[in-house]
C-alpha cells in the first residue's frame, strides 16, 4: 500500500507471563532473504493496510492472514507506532494470550526465485513462530520494533 502518507502496517504482539518472565510471540520472516538470518529477521505478526481501513481492524486481519488463526480476545494494549528503517510506519497492540506455535498455518507469498530466472516460487510469510523471552526477542527483532518490547515491559511492570 503506497499513498501520500507512505506505507503503514499494523499488528498484534501476543505476550504471556511465565515463571521465567515475560514472553512475546514473534515470527521469523519467510523467504530466501531471511532464511539464514536470525538478528533482524523476526517480527511482530503484521501487515500493510489501506488508508480507509482502521489500523486495529487491519492488525486483527493481518494476524489471521499471517498465522492462519483467529486473533485472540483480550484487552488490547496500544503500543503506539514506530518508523522502520525503510520508512514504513508500524502500529502495534499487545494482547495477553497463549497459543501453541505448532497450530500456526502461515500465509504465503509468491516471488521470482532465483532472481532473474523467470521462475516463481511460493514462500511462507513467516517460516516459524516462537515464544521468546523479552531479552532474546530484543536480540532478533527488526531493530525499530524493539521499541514495542520496551513499551510492553513498561506496561507490564
């Protein structure tokens, strides 16, 4: 989605409290560019939306599209927005919920691969989803999205 306001994405950051502390559910971005990367290759489940769609509705829709599961009910904690390095503005809400990553059925995308081969391949939007402690999540999440972890930690303190 491109408009005069640039690209915008919205997403849901699930969190849970465990004996080891706060954990968040992140997805490892699918496709060949991220296959061998860890740092900077994990993201809040999110996606782009059009200007006429409310961000909250987009966040819930994208959760379903990215994970193949209904978004959980529960209090939505607004974590605000951040601007990523490429200019995309990401808006996120945190929801306390639990889910089994083994139940995730990720959405897919198609791209030409290998480049300039004329062949297209289908890849998962997220090739794996995991619960990560906040410190570990901070090591691997897309850099700008670490702000959401800080805001969640402040809310959960």
